[in-house]
């Protein structure tokens, strides 16, 4: 990409950000996120207080404080991924077919910027904003958890980066969908794929819990087919990977526990997958009559 | 000899079994204003979109200043306004032009923006949001947007469809100004009178084929003077308006009583209707 293309790409990214500010999208996201964090803070406060009171004086075969911290923080991580996915999808909604049908796209792509640069610029804008958003919400959730229950995950940064890469993949999948689907169909398909990925992850968890190889295999295949799920599950694992004993086992089997760490294979595959999805989106877009 | 600004050669476009364009040849020279006429669905917009790189041809070639249509160099040389277009409504007129200046790498800055807005008589609307503009204002802004970066070729698809008579006059004067500056224009329009008034060359497309082309004068065909006399209607084929007094004087001198005189010529509309066979899309 030469200097002119980079400048054009930056112009398109800036336009997307400007639109988010002017249309008060970011303001709405900020208000709702603050509401979520306030609710989470309230929930975390009462969860830690009640568990500490309930478990006081009881023999400790399971660490209730760690169990509570990991569970509610896992829930916060799920909510963060969901909110990040919503943001990624809405920032890429109708980027190709939708904008082409409304006549917004043509005046831009006839300029020297070209289709691929335009598409990558829209991806960069959506992915960077969504990734920054999930990292910020994740860290805010951690700060709340630490402040209310004095509990921190075993690994703090790795899961955050996994979430960031996960929403970038969702943004890329959404862009790919936008090259062939109308706006409504794009939104429906991407959210169904997102839901399918998370369901497959839960199946893998159940498979792990009941020692079912078939379910576990299904979950693993889904994690590789939709790596945002694998990254999320690995992030959950990272929260409790240093927790030993019965507490660690029980947490791994729970809905917000992850049984597998993010090895270099998964991270490498996630990057390859992202590049592949973007290349496919650019190819489909380049062949499309506008 | 310099390459034509726009050269279309044996251009074909098929959508399934439907031929949108079936081998069209067309050239637009520097500073030439070419009107592209044809019924709805004739292939005019498809041709324009192929020239912009928005649609891929099935066969044939389109070159802009000798570079293949759709290439970066070709796109850098053109300005385009689609028939159906939309700009982000939350932008102001000046912001839209600034956005396109950045996309084409224009360094014209504020002076260029104001000049373009003045050209389309939107000089006072620089700070107005697009969503608050009438369709006609948006169409004039679209033309200003197409002119950002001083393109060598303007491709305008029905640029006056939403304009009132005053707006059309503004665009007509603007196109004449572009011609004076040496900018080439390919104008798709249904408004035959407008095309007849301002275009140097007219091409008529029907069913994806070029069925007639030439200057408006060449296409207008022969004229005639028709005189209603006491002994019946006499038609003088090939005679023009300036011949009418002499014809009348000769008839009167010959003892004829003259009741009426009519100068006839086939208008572009007659030529168009004959060329497309009354077809409408």
C-alpha cells in the first residue's frame, strides 16, 4: 500500500469515526456501557458479600471467594464479547451491498482509493474501535472485580488480547457477509454465526465435563472453524489457569470456565483466518458489479 | 495524435442471457461534450459504470486517456455523478467536498471548495448539512463533488433529473464552462432539448447498440419550406429558413396567392424516436 492509498484509507477511517461521533453512536455506546458496568459493580459487590457471609466458618474444600470472582468475571467477559460483537457488526453493517444499493458507495470507489483499500479501511476502523472497546470494558470489569472482591484473574492481559482479536474476526466475517448479503440478512447471519460459535463452545465444555469425546471434538472443530469462540474459551481458561485443586476443576467445568489454553497454534490460526476472511471479502468485492 | 479522453471499443455486457450492451463503439475527444441518449434500459448507465470501473465488461475495451477503465490512473482522471446517489446526510456540503479532496489528493483546499460551490450556486450552503438540502441542491452538490480535483473527464448520469428549470440552466452553463476549460463530458440524459442545446456530439443507444451518432446538426437532417397557396400546398425540400422570403416572392410573382409559410426540420426528438423505434423502458 503506497502513501496515497494510506492517506485515502485514513480518510475513510476518519469518516467512519466522525460519523459515530456525529450520529451519537459512541455516546449511546458509552452510556449503555456505563450502565452495564454499574450493574456489574452492584452484582459483584453483593455476590462477594453474600458468599463471604455464607461461607464464613465452613470447612473450605472449595474456595468460594475465588469461585465467585472467576464466575462473575467470566460472565463479564461473556458480556464484553457480546457487546464488542454488536459494535463490530453495527460498524460494518451494509458496508458493501447495503451502501451500494443506497448509492453511498459508488462516489467513493470511483476515486483512486479503489475497492480493496476502501474495504480494508472500513475493517481497520471497525476492528480498532471494537478491539479498543472490549479491552477497555474488560479492564474496567477487572477493576470493579478487584475493588469489590479483591480478586484478580490468574492472567489479566492475555484474555483481553484474545477478546480483541475475537471481535476483529467478527468484524471481518461481517464485512465478508456485507459483500453478498443485504443489510438485514447480514446482521442476522453474523449474529447466528456468533451464537452458533458460542453454543459450540458450551458443547465442548459439557463434553469436557461429562468426558464425552464426541462433544469435545465438535467443540474443538467449532473453535477452529470460528476462532473467535476458541479465543474466548482460551481467555476464560486464562482467568483460572493458575487456580488449583477442586476450585480449579469446578471452575473449568462451569459455563464460564475454559478447558483449553490458547496455544500458539490457535493464535497463529486466528491471524491466518482473519487474513483469509479479509482476502475473500476483497476478492468478492472486486468481482462485484456496483 | 493524442488518444481520445474516452475510448469505448466493441463493449459488451451480459447479465445472464440479457445483453445490456452488445458491441458499442464510442469516443469522446478532449473538450467534447457528448450526449448519450436512449430509452430506459438501453445500456447508457451500464456504459457509464463500466467507464468508472463500477461494472466489469463481458467483452470489449474502455480506456480513459489510454489507461484501462477501472485502473487507478483512469479513476484519477474522472469525475462521476451516478443517477442514483446518496451522500452521508450528516456531512455539510464543504465537508463532503473536503472528504473527496482527500480521496483524490487535491490540494485545492478551501479555495477549490468555495469555487466549486459557487459554480453550482451553492456558495451560501457550504455549512449546510446534506440531509437538510433539497434533492435539487444535492444533485448540484453531486456535480460539484464530481469536479473535485479538476478531472479531465466528467461522467454524468442524468445530472438534471431532480432539477427545476433554473437548476437546469445552472448545470447547462456549468457544462459549457467545462467545455471552455477543455474538460470532456459524457452526459446521459432523457432531456433531448437540453442535449440538443449543449452537446457537440450525440450518440443514441437502443437495446445495447449504438443506433445513431453525430452532431445535433447532422442528426437533425434535411429541412423544408412548406407554402400553402391558392392552388394547394407546395413543399420545397432542402430549403432552409433563409430561403423562405425568396420562395414566397417567386410564388407571388408567378401569380400564386400565399396563405401561409412553414419552415420544417426534423428535431432531435424526431431523430431519436425514429432511431429507437418508439421503444421505452
